[in-house]
C-alpha cells in the first residue's frame, strides 16, 4: 500500500482547527523524571480536553473514552490537553471503532500555533498495520521515520476493533515511539521546543474513521 505525504496535507489545519478556542495553556513547575503530569480515563467530561461537534469532525467524551471521528476524506483532527511542556512522555490506548482500516491515529507533542498555522510532532499508526512519525511546521508535514512515509510495522494490532497502546517520548531533540511494548525507533529533530500534547486521528481517501482513546498518561521523561 502506497502512502503519500500529500494525503496528510489536511484541510484541518486551514479549517476546523481555526474554529476551536483552545484551552489556555498552563505552565507547570519543574517535574522529575517519571512524574505523572496528567492522567485521564475520560470518565469526567469536564477534564479539559477539546470538545467539538461539526459536519466533518467530532472530538468529544463518549462512553468513558475520548472520541475523534472524521467524516470527510483527507482530513486530520486532534484534541489537546491544554498543557505547555518542553519534554513529555505520552501514553494512550486507541481503539478502532468504525470506518476504513486505511486510517491514521496516535499522539502528538509540542503543539503550538504560528498565527493561524499549526506546529507539532506526530506519532501515528494505522488499523491496517503501518506507522509514521514526523512534524508539522506552519502546516507543512514532514516525515522523520526512515521510509519518509508510512511504513509497515508488525507490532500494530490490525482489523476492526483492534486496540493499540502507544507511547511517544519528546525529550530535547530526541523523539521516540513505542507501539504495544515494541520500541519502533528514535528520531532527532530540533525544530519544536515546547507546546501542548494531544490525540490525533485522520483519514486518507475514504472518510468515516472513528477512534476511541482511553487511559492517557503524560509523564516527565
């Protein structure tokens, strides 16, 4: 299966994301390695994540999880926690609920905005067994994993209803991804220095993807 960068140049960065009023980022005192900064099982719909319901995108608390639903094709959507961190380790469970297996979902770190443009690092898998890692700088997507695109990964649980446990670490210039306990690799980049953490899901040619996220933990790496 061929994955192309153009498929990830999403309308989200020019549309929906500009409509959401992001929670004010909170500066936190210095944490020690391993300290838990945020832990959420989404049982409380007032815990502070972005909530949006629209024609193409929904990000909301549903049935004790955080749902990201993307109805349109070639579109990314994300929800943010409302933090401002230099370094972070993000862990999350993600379940495929509906839609094509040719999708993308995962976690992000160091999210900021430059005017109306988005910046962040992303760590993604798909329900048909692929992964990627990369950055968005002023709405331009660049892959950092060796293939320079989505590439196959045996550690990904595939198929309808599959659950994947993701862990991403953003520490200084070193970025790393672990999928279901398997270390995927480390990538180096010095572009983005701090920002919010979040959850992300997206589509390629076919819309209708629904991903439920749960048991999110953010630690000081």
